[in-house]
C-alpha cells in the first residue's frame, strides 16, 4: 500500500523556493518540504509530450538524485483548435527568442494569432496540472487535474499569473485574471490535482 | 492510500490476449485480467521518450476508455554507446520498412552496425520494463525494473524473445536466449518491475 505519512520529508522538484513553499501549503503543511534547487540538484530535460510524463520524469530525477521522496508538477494551457498547443510547451511559448526572458503577453498574442491563422471561432481551451510523487528507486504516483473553459481576447484582470487573463472557466464570465485568488484556488486545475493526490495518498 | 485488493478486475492495455494472461500470472493470479483489445479499445500513440511515460500513457488511455483499473507495460533495450537507443523504439527498430513485419534479426544487426559506426568497444546495455496501473479519472502508479549487462554478437540461444540472444546480464556468461525460461524470469527487468509493483500495491 502506498501512502505519504505526515511528517515525511519531501523534495519539491523546482528551483523556485516560493513554489516549494506553495506546494507545502497545498499539502496542508503535513510535510517538511525543501526545493530541489536548494539541494543543488540539476533540472532534467523535459522530454515528454504529456504533462504527466514530464511530472513523472521530474519527480523521479529529483528522488533518484537525492534519495528522498519528491514531488513535481507540470502545468499548461491547451487550446482545442490548435491541437492542444501550447500544452507542455506553455512555458516555452512565453520565452522571448531574443533574450530568453519570460513574456506572457507575447505568448497570449501568439495564441490569438495562431487562432486567426486557422480561421476558427472555436475558442475552447483547458488548463492541466499534473503532479507526481516519486520514492527513490521505488514507485511514482501521478495524478492530473483539469479545468475546461474558453479563451477571451483581449486579456482581462491582474490576478493570477501566466495565461490567466485570457482564460474563462466553464460557466463563468470573469477571466482567471479577474477572479479573487481564493476563488481561483478553489476551482483551478491545480486545486483539482492536489485534491486527487490527497485522496490517493493521505 | 493506494492498493490493489485481490479480486480487482484489471484491463491489460494490450491487444495480445497471451500477454494479458502472462500479466495475470505475474500478478500471482490475484486479479481477473482482460485484454484491452478484447474490449475493442484503440491503442494510443506512444508519444513519450521514456518507458515510464509510455506505460503511464497506455494505462491511462485504457482506464479512461473503459472505466476499469488498467495495467500497461513498456519495455526495451538501451545501449550505452548509442545514447540509450533503441530504448523506447526497441519494437520499432524491429519492424521491416518494406512490409512492417517484425524482424528482430534485422534489429540486432542494426545495433551491431551502429556500434561499429561509432567505433566503440563499449558494449554496455540494459533492459528496462516500466509498468503502470491507472484508476479511471484517478491516480496512476508506475514502477521501473532494470537489468544491466552487455551485448554479445553474434546472438546465441533460442529461448526468450526479442533482443534476448544478444544480451548477457551482469555476472553471467550465457545470453538471455540461452537461459532456461525460469532462470531468466527470476532475474529479468520484468521480474524486477513486477516485484516493485507488488511491493507498492499488494
């Protein structure tokens, strides 16, 4: 039987200590969580075509490198009329070619232009969050949370991050960028993924 | 907590009923196991670059398509001097371009030629078996078993299948093709993967 006992030490497969703290909070503070970057672990190449594949790959790399149970996530926006793009490349689409800096405005404009190019009125899209927990030389457990919705251009709202300003969840009128953070956090793909992870391992 | 209770119905993500029976036996006959092909499920495209990624993808596709807990495997041979090739393409390397028929002799010759081309005496290689169990709309558990060894040309032995005639496990002199089936089954990558899966979920 697989479970995560309270007090378990967890390595978050990220180089961002803020993200590691956020993951610790989303796991109800039950675990001592440290960022892989703090331990000096290298980030593996994300070779996979699916969110789950990349989450599994990152969690395994961290667990195998430091011998501790690890947790990784992989998230992104998929647009139906673009065959699911940008998908696992959501972060890459937001990197400027010139200097590699993050520019999500550019990425949102790129999606809008791609939709115009395929001459569609289908603006269906969804956010996905995959989470993976890996035991060193042992099993990996992964889950996926999703929220369906549609794209709305131009973007609206200053909350959230990434593609939030252009995403309207099913049954709503406000974009994720307009929602109060606690509202978005209650319904988001990440919330759904963490709920599934807890149902599986708590 | 995640576990597989005895008597659980399992769909094996394969179109080969013989393989489904073999999986049932490797799980100690604890589960009622049916092949996905028998249920008329389509085989998903194996898009991932890792064995675990493809096992997860196949298990999820089967579980989501039929609403039953599913099990999938992905296996292959990796050659160190070829950067891990053929790896997840092990089956593809054994397909004849002309008619798509399976021809493992051709694949073994292709590996031997590739090693000659890179002018190496490094014949280190390993077999990997990834297994994934997926719950419909729920978590996926995956494990990986590996056996290290080296390649020996020309191939020897008529037992086993696939690349077995050219693979000699660490500490042995006989190829997998020369080993008695019960001997190979006790030490193989598949045996190790199933042992890990049972340790995790039984």
